[in-house]
C-alpha cells in the first residue's frame, strides 16, 4: 500500500519539483486533483516501467560522460525514479555517478551545467550567509557534504567544479544508505581558485579570484559552519576533498564541536582498515603482526596509518610497536624523525633514524619506496599518491619476494591516477597478491584463473555511518564509531564463507550499510554520544529512517 503524502504543489510546479515529480506514474485521480490533465501522455505507468525505459535510454549512450549527464538530468527532474534506476543497476551505475566519471564531470562542471542543485557559498557573499542558507531547496537537512574544491580526487583545484563530489557522495548516501534525499544538501565554499585554466575559461561559473588563504580562509569557513549549525543544529557534516594543508586542521578544529568527519581522512581509513581486516582473516595473519607501507604521507595516508595503528593496538600490541611496523613514504622518501618540513600529523608516523642505520643506508641518501620494500619486507602496500604507475614492476616484485601473500592497495582516484593496474600486480606477483583499488576494475584473469579486484571504496562505510548517526541522533562521530564500521565490514567479507571475493558485492551494499548503521549507533550510545536506546529500538529507528525509491500517493492540501 502506497504511503499517503499531502502536498500543495500542482500543475507544472509539481512536475518541476524533483522530489515530488512522478511523471507518467501520476494516477488518473492525481492528474485531475493536481491540474495535470493534458500535461502528460495518457498511459499511466509504474515506476518499474519508467525505470525500464530510462535504462534503455541510458544504454544508448556510449560515453561515460554522456551517461553521467543523462542520469544527472533524471536526478534533477525525478529523484525517486533516479534512485530506483540506480538501485536496480548499482554495480553498473556507481562508476558513472561517482568515481571515476565524477572526476571528469568536476573538470567539465561549468560546461555541462544544466540546473541548480545545492548551495554555493561565495566568499563575496559572506555577509549574507543566513539568507543564503534560508534559500536552500531542502529545509529538513540531516546530512551535508561540503567541499571547497581545492583537492578533487587526484585532479587538484577544480574551484566550484568540486560541487560534483558532494552531489555524487550524497547520491550514494541515498542509494547505499537509505538516506532520504529530502534530508541531504551539497555545499561548495567558493573561495576562488588557483587553477589558471579555470580563471581564463570564459565558461567558468565560479568566483574569478585567486584562492583565499590564511586567516581570511579560516574565518570564512568558520562563519559558514557556524551559520550552518545555527540553521541545522543536528545535521551531520562531511568534509570532502579539502587540500592537505587545510583538511586536518579543519577536522581538528571542529570534530569535538560539531557532528562531523572528514571522509578523505576518516572514511578512507575506515574502509581501508576494514579491507585489511578482511584480508587478515584470509591470510590468517593478524593485522598487528603485519608490516604496512604507505606511498603517500598526506592527510589521507596518515589518516589511514593512524587507524591502522589504533586497530593494531586493539589487538594487543603497544603503540610503540604498532608505529614501528608502519612506514610512510612521501615524495622526499621515507619519513624519518628530524626531517625538516614535517607536518604535525606526520611526525608521529616517522621512523627513528636508527632504522636507516640498521638498513645500511647512508645519512645523506633518500630512502626510496623500493628501499623500504626491500628492507622492511612488508605484508601490505597502500598507495594514496595520485601518481600513476608509481608501483612499478620492481616494487611489486619486491613485495612478492618478501611476503607469501602480499596485499597491494593502489587507492588513488580516478582510474587515471591509480598507482598500478590490478592486471600488472597479479601478473608481477604470479597471482600471489590480494588486490584492492579505490576505483572499480574488472576481474583479472591470469593463467586461466580469475582474480576478483575488491573496490576499497568509501561507499562501503560512510552511508552506513550516516544512517547510524541520524538514526541514533548522535551528536558526534568518534574514531571508535568508525573503527566499529571497519570491523563490521570485515565481518561481512565473502571470503569468510569460502568465496574469493574480499568485499561484499555492491549489489549487497544496502544490507552492509544497515548492519554498519546498527553497530555505529550502538557504539554512539555506548560512548554517550547519543541518547540511551536499546539495540531493538535502534534497529527500529534505522528501519524508520531507511528510504526506499517508491512513489507516495498524493492528496492535495487546499490553498
């Protein structure tokens, strides 16, 4: 039985309201009641029939960008149909609505712009923030994804083109985590851009000004977040694709004040730890007994590393021992204590100088990634550099020499920035490696055997975390809540049941999100970050919040 909804909109206004439009699915009674007669073809269709037509049209497009634009048009005209379509074809369409295609969409944002979605908070308008927020299309906002567009995937500064990321992330919150799209809001902080190509592009739609920095930048962000909290005091705020120099300071500044997290730092860390735990269940070697090498020591890499250290400690080893098993390699080589230019969050992850002496590397020589592989003999290699081809044959073969079943995770997005292709990793290790990537890759066939490539994508984590947070009305997001999400994801690995797939298929993503939501909500209650509720009540709240892409039956409110 359809849920009844009482609304005021009618006629073309109703047809032009994406959250309410049903298109050809309006019943005869609704067409008469809402002044729709004559505005639609005579045949009345179900949402499944509409989705079949939409998929047929989608399939006619050959390029991923054209498919992306087509789906965005459906999202901007009929959101319920959009999510019905996505849910029916999640494995095929996730790479279109998010990585890798979203990277191209961000680069071409101004060129492919069709309709407004979300909010653009410009530095020039900072005196009118309250008015701008009051203009938001959605009023009951529970989840916000916010970016300043400075570090979009591995593509650098895209200015307001970065809006493609919040739009895509929130689509996954709904498709994977059941968050009602009515409760979501994408936001871009337009503080200018240092991308000279955009500044000189006559089609660029953002503020044509060099990027604001320093105290001016932080004051503006603070004003925006304060205004957002005043408007929606209980909303979850997800920071997305802020530059390394700003990402960690902003997280540190606000994580104990707002219900917020940084997906690049904490979400990536959570899904990576979950994947590592799933792999550990397969190899039989606990994470705390493994050595882990990171290529890339920015905020994302260090965020993952700290989560790995925390997980190792929960398995019984000391912090000192855990840190001795984690090696960070940046563009200047392995991070060592005493190196000049280390950022605050990098210092605790730097190795003592004594390691250089043990390895027999002279004082003035850079310790390269290959040096670390050869001397540390790691079990795990993780890439978050955005440098394509960094994991060359020598590096991967070195991993295979030092470890019987190495775990190799080139996580950089989009696919054009991946550190190594899975097919090369499988070939260079002669099928020994367990491979997980940030973007989707097809299974690899080597010597007649098929090797599934796990997509270590944040979509396994943040939709469930968001669902759990809003269901429990949690006031904060803690590292322990994210750690619980990792453990829950690992517990759902198909490898535990004899499959050779490391992570659950995307077709099961809603079930994964529901389970993560419950465990996150329970942890929030345990830590005093949410009101005390029983597990049974938390499950009821998750079921109540979970939105399905089905039309409601409309009744008209008299004007």
